[in-house]
């Protein structure tokens, strides 16, 4: 297993050799006393207090790290193969744990006391600026704390008052706050990472994850505000740590998507008093994501919202509008679209009433069924597939009537029927009882065929509905192969093939009166779609920004950076939120492509190159 | 691209020709109005410079390395005049271009900076370390030129940097990075240091404390 095999030294012999070298190294490091470094620390420190204990700690730590490094080098082969293959903790980690367990657990209380008293001394000494070594000692000790992971408990064990006192002390030493801030941020990173790792198993559960992230943020901001008086240095470090955390996302899911799903979740739950507060928290988290990611968030939110509006029976237009105003800053690129979508739905409700009135004025039209239409304005909604479907005569009559009605209201509009979004309630008269079936329009058409024929061949259904194979399979599968077998299929298998026959299953029964038949969603590769959205989004943004810059420059020929950025912001404010960095990068790329150049004498001036 | 075999040129010759091309293009433009001048100056010498670059490429095997040649050139040039140095600085970018590419690689740029800006840029070490660690894309000519401007106007406490200016993103990032890690300390320590180092040790605060060694 170790490199001993190669040299064909047997293990015992090799081991002895290693031990000899190791002892020698330890002797060298410890001077004349050949003792184990960490046990030794323990013994020595029992008598020592204050500064000396810290000096000793730093001293021992240096030695310990030396030995750990040496041993890791020796067992490189082991580390590279056995350890990494079996995903065991690395030798370095093990080494640090060796130090942590005896030293830290035994001495922790006194160490932190010593740190505080050292801090106090530092403060006193600051006036005469004598002892710089102390400061480096403090810094070294804090470094060890961070490295060994003591930092975590270090902070955790502090009460708020302690932390405030510490903050006050540190703020008076130059650089002290930076050290504390770093420990603080490092600790946040550790906790955040734990959060991500912990959630890896329950990655689907965005809600929990976001709630935890919110809690984490609150916790750190309370600390910062209460103990550190909202020190900017800390706020900055925290912000950076959070940004880092968000950028990575969880298990391949981008933070924009997670947050959008989270919003979807709480909106579906409906209004309660806490929702405003929760949304505020979500907004706080959204502050940490980049502009591009924010656009993505808006896009995901838009997608989720269309799903809610079209397929969720408890969709509430007023509530959605309320949420939109709450989140409007973060949904900017889509806010217009989404507002219009809500208007569409309000209009649809009014239309429904008007349509009934219209029908009652014309006596010769009797639809015989309830018929409601939602008119969606083109381009505000996602692109839906509008496949052709041969409707049965009852439905054709309805469609005709509505088209006639619509012409009276808006005579130059063209209606395209999106059959894939339609739903239909059918009454099924089965042997045991009659049941209400909620199906898609295409499924209803297929089922209605069985009123005329008892047994129909797949190809005949296809001819009657004029549906392509791919769609027809999706229509028939849930009716004949899934949980609710409303149709009997021959042969009785789990897949649909063109040679199959179908028959009405009169023996079908269920304890419920109302059955919803779900249709399998189109299989799309989720990750690929997400990535595509992201790349598209980036390209789209840079195109829009680049074009705007060029338009402005073409008009002015020569323009200072400030004015250029101001005009650009003004022109883009309705389309996207412009980030300064992104804007500058776009300018750099335009210079590189030789569309623009910098003025020779004034680098803040740009020239248009015709 | 003469028909004869490419003749041997040394770095002095290349530099002389480079300066010729640049001043020729300037002379050509005298007479036009100023705006047009700059535009012409930007576009005209490209062909000539590309030819020169090809000549350099064909001679490259005769040189030990571009950087040692540059060092040789530097020792002969008189940089007392700022303009002369600017010319030379632009020339360094030109000669570092590989295979006619517009931009130069990060590693070349860093080596070149360390060479030509030594003693001229107070944050040179920090800058080079930062670029090496954080920049993944090649360095564009614009960035290259702006670094010189930056080096001239900035002090080690980052004073002189105008956050509202049109600095390239890389420089903005650098300043942000520096102010995160060192600016705070610097403000307090300025008085304790008497002399100015080109590679000031303050920023190594986190690698090991060497804050004050005056």
C-alpha cells in the first residue's frame, strides 16, 4: 500500500525507519527534550498563564505543522491513492485534529482568557507604542484559531456582551477589526458551507434551504449591528462571503432558480401576515446576487408565475399583483410583461360575462356545454405549442361562437387556439357509478370517440384527431396505462404502440367522484435548459448594452465616460438594470473590437471609430 | 515580407523601426482637423506594424528571450523624458504579442510589467500578484496602456485613484481587492513609516506579520 512495496522493504522494517526519522525530527524541533509536541503542550501549559501560554501555543503549533507537513510528504503515495479513493479525511486534516483534540479541549477556557487579557494589555500599551511583538502574537493565535477551526467555537461561545467588548477592544488596535472581521466572515463561510452540504440530500427542498439562508443572514446581521455597531468593514466582508455563497448555488441549481421556486412556494400557500416579512427577507438575499443572476431570477419567476396563473386553480390575480409591487425592483426586466399578464386574466373574467350575455341575445345558438375562454395576449406569455387538433362538433360550435363574439369586440385580432392548455370536464358513466373526469382537451376528444365506437385502433384515433404520434402517445398513455385505466388497451402493456386497440373500460371505478388525469410533462433535460437560459441571458444582456453604447457614441462621436454611462443608464433603465462593472467590460470589449477608442490625452474620453 | 531571405535584426533595429512607423503616421496626419488625426493615427500603421511583427517572429530564434533583449534595450534608452518611456512601454506590449494576436497572455504581461515598471509603480508587486491570481483572460492593449496611467497617478495608499474614472475593470477590481485587505491598516500606519518602498510590506499583513519594521 505504501511506497515500501516498490523498494521491496518489508513493512515492519520500513515502519521502524520512519519512526526513527520522525523521532529525530521531533528532537530537532523541540530542542533537547524528545517529547510529543501536543501532549507536551498540555503539560507545560498547566502551569503557565497569560501571555506565556499563548507564546507556547504558537511555538508548539509551528512544530506540529512542521511534523504534519513532513509526514504528509512521506505518505504522499498513501494520500494520493488509498485515502482519496476511500474518501477518508486527508492526512493534513487528521494532523490538525490531533492538535485540536488534546490542546483545544483542555485549554480552551484559559486560551480565550489569555487572548482577552492580551487584548487589554495591547490597549494599554498602545499609548506608548512599545510592544509590537504582542500584536503579532495575538494575530498568530487568532490565525491558529481559524486554522484549527477553533474560530467557530471561539465566537459561538461568546455572549453578545463579550463579543461587543471584544469588538471595542479590537477596533482600537489598528488592523484588529480586520482580523476579527476575517474570523467572522470565515465562520460565516463555514456555516454556509455546512448549510449547502447538509442540504445536498434534500436539494429539492428549496423552502428549507432558503429559510436557513435567511436565518443565517439575520443572525450575522444582528451580531454585526449589536456588537460591532454596524462596522462597514464587517458588513463588507459579510457581503462578500454571502455573495460567494450564492454564486455557487446548491448542487448545480442556481441561486436565482432556488429563490424563484421559493417565492412560488410561498405564493401558492396564499396570503398571511407573515408573507410581507418573508418577502422582505427574500429581497435581502436578492441583494447578494449579481445583476445577471437577478435577470435570471426574474425569468424563472415569470415562468413560475405563468404556471400558477394558468394551471393553479387557486390563482389569485390581486394577490399576484400585490407581490409584484413588492418585488418590482428585482423583477424589472419582466415586470411589464407580468403586469400585462394579470390584466389579461382580469379581462378574461369580464369577457366570460360578456360572452354569456352575447349568447343569450342570439337564440339560435345553444352550445349545450359550459364554455370559458382565456385570451392571452401574444408575447407576454411563454411560447406555447399550438398543435392542430380535430375537435368534435360540440366543441367546434363553441369555438365558432366565441370567435364570432370576439369579432364584435375586437375585429382585427386573430385568435390562435392553444389546445395544449385547454382542460375539459367529462362525465363518465361507468357501471358502478358516474364520475367527473378532468382531462385535457385532446384527451376529451379521444374519449368522445368512444361514444360512437366500442373498440378503436390506434391509427384510427390518430386519423380522427389529426395528432402527431408523439403527442397522441402522451394523450393516451395516462388514460390506458397509468393509475386510472379509463380505457382498456390490447395488449395490456405499459407502452403505447401503433398496433394497439382501445376499448372503453366500463368496469373502472374509484372511490372519489372527481378524478383529475394528469398528463406527463414533456421530458426536457432540466440542467441543460437552465444553462441555456443562463448563457442566452448573458449574451442578450451584452448585446443590448453594446448596441446602446454604440448608438449613443454614434450620435456624439466623442463623449466622456460619465456622460456615456449616464445616458446608457437612462436608455436602459426600462429594459435592464445596468451594473457598472458589466458596462465597463462592454466598453472594453468594444475598444478591443475597434469600435471605440480612448482619447490619447484624456483616458476618460471615448471616441467613436466610424 | 521581402522576397529576399528575412535579414537579421536586433531589438534596437526593431525599436527604431517601431518608432519610425509611429512618428510617420503622426506626420501624415498633420493638416487635418484634430479629431480625424487621432482616428487615422489609430488605423494607418496597423499594416506596417504587422509586417514588423512578422519580421520579429522570424528572428525570434536568434534572440535568447524577448525579456533579456528588452532589458538590453532598456539599459540603452534614456527615460528621463516621460514621453520616451510611454513609447517604450507601448513597444513592450507590441513585442509581447504572439502570432499576430491582439492581446498578450497574463504570464507574459506580468513578466513584462515586473521588468519595465520596476521602480516606477509603487504597487507593482501587489498588482502582479493580483493579476496572476485573478485574471483568466488575456491582457488587452487598452488595459496595458491604462496600467501605465494608473501607475503614474496612484500612491501606495491608493490615493490618486478616481473611483468614478473610466479605469478598466481589472484595475477597479485590483483597487477593491487592495482596499479590502490593506487600506484600512495603511491609513493608520502611514506615519510610522519614513521611507517609501516600491514593494511595501504592509499588504502582507495576513501572510505573517511584518507590519512595522521601520
